[in-house]
């Protein structure tokens, strides 16, 4: 399934920005060069998370597992173009599944382990998968059974580390898979199913500003084209040891760590959900050279110098951070410890701004500024500068912003940018892209007054809450709360928080003469099978929701009201 039109494919291939390699091809090249080098490492707490002991695989052994996983997928009747929803934590098996799907041309739709019935049903209805792949257990949750409850008889559920009750024991299928040619091996007609670089490889999910998550289809070329942003911006070196604490479902993990791992031919250390003591231990014991982490965590560590001094971080060279504004204190503080902080701004749709020390040496400026990739009056070391075009457009007038001091929505175009949301109509496409094919990001920036070759982040035009680095749709929760029997109306909003970046608060207008508690709101949402990380943590009662003349809820005003009430 090709995503981009032939003319765009031809143009980007001519420029050398797209090519013939899939993730599987790049992986094989690395495995051939470094067969006995360490490739992938499980979280040390994997047994507590999934019930299976952690593993450490060299490139040759990982390649063997990828081939057997592909054979097992084929044995389940899955063929090129089929869609599979995957709910897996960050473990070595997850890498094997990605790469096996890349080999066969299967379209993989990864969803967070936190997703529950509500979100899984949406994914099921949207992409209509032929199968789910899920960890049998994750902490105290039975993920595979949760998928089975949603899938029913409409899709197989391939369970990692155990079967039963209508589940396929997929780990056992992988163990006994035959990779030789023949009727029971990965050969013959199956070999003709090889994925191609322009084929759809993944359908990841946005936080959904319209009330439900949207699928973001991306080809191998879309993903590999974004590699230089992080690889060069973070100055990744050959054979680096990369620690990935972000879920393997989004841009930070896939476009940042996964692609950088393949390009560096190094070692990928896996981690998630975020556990600070485990994270720090991995940095030391695995001699990590590069990682990514939320700003709040990096700031907190600096403020607890006694804790940091207990760990030997001498191998750590660079940390990428983003999803919330960075502080000069944090960037400069880590630089004093010999660690460069790289300011990253990305999205599943393909935004790829990167502010690293080569292009922005001053840590104070790097904390707030991003290179204007594509700006003809500048030169940047990051190769994305020659590939990406950006512009700012006024929300009020629709005119391009060309001078400092005025907010504008960031629009971006280039080989890393997707082609449109899964299943979107022509009318919806016009809302997502402008007439020149630029993607409307929904994020507000200004041209920097300090240097017009840079952007500074201002805020989000979209109603998104970023809690602990995870995007949460305010509109989705608002829509669900419309059905609460005790509420006239309600709106959720992000309240700034030093640890999590933002926490989820809800402003509620009870029905006349009535009351409502936070517990009642939370229980109502739990009954909708909402993932726990989306549940509100604080409640404020208001007489009416503040709105603008277009009747849009002013969430920034709710933040002010909440601060006044809790002063």
C-alpha cells in the first residue's frame, strides 16, 4: 500500500531523501557488519513486568529471531498489506515484531500498553486488523485477554508468553518456526511478499484533538527520512549505546531511538514504563552514551545533586528532551556535568525540529530556540535544514508571519511529513494541509527576536495535555463527560506541574442544585474503560465554562481560575 503519490515519490528519490531500504533492510546491513556485537537489551525489571526473564541479544541472534517471528506471522496466515494492532511494552520481542512485519510488508499499528477497552475498540474499528499481538501480562493487567475481549471473532489474538482461552501462544509459535523454504517455512510465495520502502509500515496514533485518536500512516521512507534530525542533532556516533525510555509507539521512540539505533549499528537498551531508579541504574550498568528523557525528570535530578553524585554517568554524552519547554537552568546544569541537552520538537505526523549544540551552542538560547529548517537566510549543520520547509501562519488572518513578535501556527513540508490521517476524507485533508501541501501542526511559534533564523515555541493551538511526556486529548475526555448524569458541562485542562509537566484537572458545572465529586467523575470515566493515565487528578467547580465568541472553551482561563482557587 503506497501512501505518497508517484510524483512525490519520484521527486524525493531524485533528491536522495527517499530510497529502496526498509527498516528490515537497514537492520540486515547492521547485523551483517556486527553479528556478535550486542544489539538489544531488555529492561532489568522485565520479569516483574511480563513474567519473563530479561534477555540480551547480539545482532546475529536478533536477526534469527526476526526471521522466526516472520515465519510465525506467515504461519498465522498474515500476508503483505494485512494490518496488525500491537500492544507490547518496550522489550526485545517488540523490536523483532517490528522488523518481521517490515520484512513481510505487514502494516503494524502499535498502541500504548496503557490503552484499555475504549481505545482498543477505536483502533479495531478504525484499522480493522486481521490480528492483535499483545503481551499476555503487563504488571497486573492481562493485555492479551483485553485485546481478545475487543476482537472477539473478528481478529486473532497472538499472545506473547502464554496462550489459552482462545489466545494463540505466539511465543511458542516463534520458538518452533521453520525459516527454511518449503510449505511450512518462510519461503516460496511468502518470499515475494517483501515490504517496500514506499509501503505503509506503521499506523501510530495521535492524541486526537477532535475527540478521538487519529491514525497516522507512515512508510519506511517517511520514518527513515526523519532519522538525520535526531541522529545528527544529538551527534549519535557509530556503535553508541542508546537508552530508550519512551513507549515504542510514537515519534520519540521510533523516529528518535529506533532509527538512530539502526543507523548507528549500536546497542538499544529498553526501558518503560518510566522508573527513575531503574533508569539511573541502566545508565550506569549499560554504559549508556545517549538517551532521551522528559524535561521535568532532568530538572528534578539536577535539583537533587546528592542523588546524581551516587551514579557514574561519565559515559553519558547527550540527552534529548522535549514535549514541554526546557529551562536554561536545566540545559546549562547538565552541560556543566559534561552532558549536552538537545531540544527536540516532533510529532507522529513528521515534525522534526532539533536544537543541538552544533547549531545552537548557547545553552540558554537552545532551551527556547529551534533552527528554522528551510530558511534561506541561514546555514545549519543538521541535514534536515536542506530537506524540510517551514513557515508560520497567523491564526487570525491566515497570512504568513515574517517578522518577530507575532504568534503563528507552524506549517511544515518535507520527506518526513506524512500524507494524511488514516481514512480521512478530501474535506478533512484540506483542514490538515494548506493549498501548498504544508502540514498544519497546530503548534504556535514566533520568529525569534534574537535571531530571525530561529523559531521560539509559544504554546499549542490544539487542546492537548502533555502529562509525563504523554499526549492526552482534552477533547476526547470532554466528549465522554458530556454523558455524566450530574454535570451540565465540564472541560479538562492541563495544570502546570514541576514533576509531570502537566497534570489533568477538570472544571465541572454541576446540574442546578446538585453536586459532583472527583471520585464520581473518575468512576464514570473508568466505566468507559478509559486508560488510567487519562483520569483527572483534581476538580474545580465553576458556575460556567469560560468561552470565546466562537463558543470555544478557554482552557488557559481555567488554569488561571484553578490557580486563584488554590492560591
